[in-house]
């Protein structure tokens, strides 16, 4: 199963499929880990008008983990019959959408890379994360802890984050990709 990927605006010349395998200290796969590859020379901000959705349904955020590129406007539609009060006090993005039904008129623009933890002041068990990355190339690990990405040649930086890390900043490590050479990168998630 391939992870959901963002699409680069320019074609990936001589790109190669790379598999990033995310494991914990014991060697077990880490599903739902976020992998972002920052490419030299690529824009860090999303194109104007880029939007995403974090809905509320059955008194839960859907999805509970959303990955967006810096500059993305996120809409928060409420599909429940009860009102919600969505907020984040995370340094990445502080905001409050006070008690509302339907969809707020203005989306929230996530203009800084990092992790925003969300909650609802009315329903304490509601929580979610929005991971904001400075790259158009990212994915979410599958049940085997793997993300497959088409990577162009060059020296890049891989950023890694998983829900169990909470608001911690994503870790980073370098990655060099040869032209047209597929590969596997094994990374250990450190708590």
C-alpha cells in the first residue's frame, strides 16, 4: 500500500522510488509515522489556494492525523449535530474556533512548520494532530511502517515524526539520492 503523497509542481527528472522504513528502538514498524523529504531548491510553501480539510464526525476529528505543506489553509467542517470548539495552543499554530456548527467562514492557514495538537473544549476525548512540513513531498507510513516516495537526485533532508511524540519537533537526517537509483532508508524513531 502506498502512502498518500503530495505532488511536486515540477516533474521529477530521473526520480527514483525510495522506501523509507520507520522502526522503533525494538525494530517494530511504526505505522502512521510522518516522513517528509525536503528537497534543495524546491519551494517550502504550498502554492496559493492550497487547502485541506480536518472534519469532525461522531465527536472525533477526521482524519486524526493530517499532513500539510506550510501555507496550506485548513477547513474545519463540523458534520455532527452538536457544536464543537476547536483549538490548538501549540507553538506551530495557535487558534480557536469557538462553538460552531457547519463550517467556519475562514479556514486556518498553517504558516509555520511543526506539529499542532488539536482539541475540543467541549469534548475532552477529541484530539488530533496537524503536521506542517516545508516540502511538497511527504507521506504517512503504512501498517508496515513504510512510506514510498519518488525522489529526485541530490542531497536532501528527511524529517520524521509520529503521533506518540506529541508536540515534539520532527527529527531530521540527511539523505543523498543518486540519479535514477531506487533505494531503502531505514530510520529509527527515537522517543
